[in-house]
C-alpha cells in the first residue's frame, strides 16, 4: 500500500468576489447548490480540490478543477468524486480509497486529502 497526501489552504476572501463564470469553472452545479453562495463553504471545497490534485501529483493547471467534486455523505462527512483527467490519474496510480477533511475558521479554509493506492 502507498499513501499519497495533499493539503491546501485558501483565504475565504479569495472566493468571496468570484463572478458566475469563475465559479462555474471551478465548481460543479451540485457543489454550487450545496454551498449556496457561502464563501467559507466554497473556499473549503476549493481547498479540497487543490489538495486532491496535489495528492495525485498534478499541478493546479494540469487538470480541470471540476474533475474533483466534493459531495456530502449521509453521515455528513465530505467525500470526493473524481472524473475526467483526475480520475484517469487516480486509476493510473492505483488509488482505491480517498479520505478528505475540510475546515474553516478565521478567514481561511483548509483541506487535507489522503489517497490509498495498491502497490504495483
């Protein structure tokens, strides 16, 4: 087993003034509905997306951010759904399990992602 991890910190003010086009370029329709325009929630989702890309060794500009979707499980815990180039990279690395944690306070949001991959 191999662990891949990523962490990211986002200033909530960074997402507070984004226009609709910018939001649609980063967030899925489901995320926009879930966050309901709340900058702290949007920043948390943004941090989770960047943390996921880092865990996979991808640069922020190397894959679309909408390829990582933050969803809420029935328990209330966040989870990640991957698609497109991000999913392809995860599969190439043998990633079978993902864990994400998101928090926000004092003007910042932070997220940590751990990906568990099978050895070759």
